[in-house]
C-alpha cells in the first residue's frame, strides 16, 4: 500500500491555507532566512536604504554628499561623501549584523548622539542587494574597495580573492547599492513606478539638505548632467529652503524658537506666515537631528493655523527639536522614523503657543475686502432685490440687470483678495513692446520675418546627437561649487521670474526686463558671459558641435587674428621688426595641435594633425556666435589659457569660450543720406587740396551697401535670439552671481511712480 501524502510538505498551488493533520515540528530558521526577514523590516524601500546611508555619512563628519540614482534606486543607489573614511582593518566585519562604532553598551542609548546605533543598515542591504564600498582615510595612501554579499566579503568576480583591493580614490567613502531586492522578487514587483520612488528619494534628500547646515548635498539621476537638488555647504537655512522648496515659500517664512528647562527641550525653526497656504501640510520635523514623523505635532500645528489661514489652507513648517537624550527613546521603529519622548503634550503646547505668538505679531499687513453702499434706504431692503445674472454668449459675457432700487450692494463680496493698482504686476509683454515706440526703421522683426536662420547663413551644420557622459573630474565639480557659493539669491530670483520687455541699445548691449513691479536695465553681454560659462561647466564633455564643411585652415584663421593684432596694438610701432608675429601664430597652432585629443574629448573642438578646424562646441540651440570672432578666439587660446594646471586650464578655457559666445556689440544704424552729406562736407578735399566730392558721390550711388545689409540681417537674428533663446534660457538655468550686480540697474518702480504722480 502506498504511503499517505504529507500535506505539510508544500502549500496548495492557489496559496490558500491548509489545516495540518498533525502538529508541526518547530525548527530554527536558517541564518540566511533570518537575515532576509530582518532586512525586509529595516529596508522597506530604496528611500530607507538611502536614509541610512545619508545618516552614516553625516556621522562620519562629511561636508559634501553626492547621491546618484537609477530606476528609482532599484537599479543603482550610490552615495559619495568626504568624511573620515573606514579603516582597512574594519572592512571584513563592516557588513556583519550588530557591528557599529557608535554604541558599546545598552545604557549608551540614553545618551546617544549619532544617527546610527544598531549596526544593521549595511548588513541588511548586503543581504538583499549587491553592495560595494570604496573608502579612504586621510592617513591612508590609497583607497580600498570591497564587495559584500550576505554580510560577508565577496569577490567582485567568481574565482577572485574577496579581500579588499587597493585602488586610487579621494578621502571619504563611496557606497554603491545595485539591484536592490534582486533576491526578493515579490518585494521588487511591488514598486510600480520608478518616478514615485525617485520622488521619495528627493524628499528625504531635501529634508536633510535643509537641516544639515555646513553640509553640501546634490542628487541626480544616473546619466543626467543636471542636478535635481543642489545645495551648497555654506548656504543658510533660509537659502536651503529656497533652493529645495522654492522662493515662493522662502519669502513668506518667519523664524521662531521655543524652549523650556522644565521639560528639557529647545526648538527652533521656520514656519510660513498667514499670507502663504498650500493644499497639503508640509512639515520637516527633526528630533535630536533625526528626521522623524509625528502625527500629534502635525495635527497641533494645523489646528494652530486654522485661525490664520483660509478654509482648506495648510502651512509649511520646519522644526528642529532638541530634547535631552535621556528623555527620548529612539529604538521604537525598525526604520527609526518614529521616536517617543517624555512630556509630549506639554512640549507640543509650548511650541504651538510660540508659533501662535509669532503669527500674531507679524499679521499686521493683511488686507480684507470691504463693501460699499449706494446712498439710500437701509440695508434691510436689499434682500428683496433681484441680483444681476451673467449669461454666456458666443464671444462675450452679456450682463442682464433688472431694475435695481437704491440700497443695492455695488458688488458681491469676492473671495479673491483685491490687488491695489500700485502693486499690480503687469507681465503681458505681447500687448505692447518697447520697440513699438521706436521709429519705423528701427522696429524689430518678428520670428516669421527673419530673412534666414543662423544655420543657413554659414557653411556648417549642427550635430548635437551625442551620448551623454557623466563628468567625475574634481576640478569641474570644484568650479561648479564655486559658482553656487557665489550665487546672489535675489538676482537669481529676478532672472528666473522676469518678463522680457525689449532691447534698449544693442550697441551698449542693454535690454529692459520686468521683475514684479520694477523695471530693470540689464547688460546682456555680462549676463550672457556668465550664462555661457555655466553652460560650459554643466554640459562639460557633452557639447554639441558646429561642423564646418569644408574644414577651415587653422593657419589662415590665426593669420587673420595676427593681422588684426598688428593693426590694433598701440605698441606695434615701438616694437618694430623685433617682434615676430608669424612665430606667435605658429606657436599657437603647434600647441593646439598637441592638445587636440583633449580638446575634442572635453570641448568638441576638432583639429586635425594637419591643422584643419572641423568643429567647434555648440553651447545652446538656436544661437550661433559671430564667426568674425573665431580667429581671435583661437589666437587667445594660446597665451590666455593656463595649460599647466587642470582646474585653471578648464576655468580659463571656458572663460574664453564664453567670451567668444557673447553677442557682439552692433554698430549704430546709419542714415545713408546723412552719411553722404557728411562725407561731402568733411571729405570733399583730399590731403593735396583736390576736390574729391564727385568720387564719393559716385561710390555712394553705384556701389551697393553690402556691409550694411549683412549687419542688418545679423541685427535681426541677434534680437530674435536674445528674446526667444537667451533670456528664456536664463529663466531655467542661470545662477546669477554677485559679480552680475554691476550689470543690473533699477530704473523704475511702480510704487515710486504712483507716489510721484500723486503729488502732481
């Protein structure tokens, strides 16, 4: 007789529960199963893994954190810091469970001063992902790279030694997590959208960016050159909120603080005033510098704002709460997102009272709608009046108003706050432009009236279909950080929200823009120079190309530049024949050819071995620089670029490239009649006294003015590029630096104009 089937071996295929026929035997789970279960509780999603890694980096004394994410963190999650690093001797046990440098006894939890304390984060990650660690201490002569699997050292490839390997690297630690949840397919399939996970990652990076003063943060997607979040290490808390959450909330924040020795806490932060409200409450809460969630604090703050905000409005708040460590229990939740602390109700009440006092002290500038009554009987008669109705028609709204007795309200109360005329921002530049006030001869052409495009005017083509590469050069990162540190916040806000008014003077390179209720004159040459320099940094190694067909001779271009230098140099007569200008051109040519590999790789400047120029970098679509400046640009690459130091080389080269791209100053529009008359009066006789007026008259009448026509075409193209290419790009990408202040002048303020005309 066949043996009975053991129903406890496998569950039914449909997943339903079964009732065992006999008691099951209790067995100890294998270590691998235990570790995977524990890892699933601690690392629930990619954002939790990143949170643990950020806290470890901050504990290590880092001042700069760089986060790179691919597919919402499931494919790649990399964080690089410049902290103390990890000793080589600690690498073998780095990913074992309950190994930490921050805790020795259980009693240390009562005075814990770091983010981590359990020693489970890296261990959990190594059980559910492919983990690699590259680290270097300041005392070490090289970096060490190790791979981990299941909490132990693992070889990078099968058959290799799992011991850490020495490599080149900078001080600090780089942790790379790949294929998260690769061995837990049910968990991995639960993540439906990579964009949702990336949004959660941006949220946690943004929270720590706001809170961790003195630490620079950056976060981006793998393969992209632009940063989703970028915060400089020297930025203030208000600047950090502005960069992460926007200028709209930053300008409406008020600072507060609260403390109590009785309850052993101190709280400081920034909250929005009564003029700002959003659909959902945003609360950044840190307790003892740990990002946590508290439903009780959130509800209490929302109730505090009910008396100040309209119905449905919610506040923004950032709170940094420091409580005596012995009053806080941080070992509550596996992901450490919740903590318990003593006297919770009393502390919350003290914080809300402080916020309420602050809101009441600044709530003096709010305005409210009032209703005006026509003279007549009292308001008690108005309820019996028919209210006018508005009915839609084909192209306008028609007002149907019955007979209205005296006492009727002039207008129904509006829920929208009325803006006074002297504060009304008018930003519709399409209604009337500044060029419409000029003479007919000087009016601007629209985009449809341009005679030809930039691409059709010159014998070259534009090819920007190149594969994006990630720049890892520290010199470029340092130059980018220098730009961020030199940022002027108010000027950046002006450019990001401006309205283009018109070109005032293309000879002095001046345009007018509107910012709020103010009118500014901008030196667009200075602004373009800074913009193209920043584009060179952000798109480094990923430039498009402007291709010349056929290639241009480098000898000929340098010869033209040298001839120009001979004519323009004031000291040329003193130098005489001792200075060999031909040797200058030859030296610059040989130097550029020797650097041709670097130039084509980093700057898309392709020079052949024989000295033919095939391509130059393309910085922005829709605009091509003045090719008359190309010879001078190539000549200046010799003496004005520091080729000996990497950082100085990139800085000076990009500065010369930006100067080449800056729009040229256009000449004054000439009146041909006036020019002819002036020429006849001033130049009617030559140096010998002979009358040459007939010759000038013949030249003016017979020779077509080709130069003026070309200049007019270039002027129209340049004006179109400024309005539709340059200044829209400034809105999106320009980081206005403090040096640009000298090129910005406020010329009108609507409020000031109202005060002037009120006196008239």
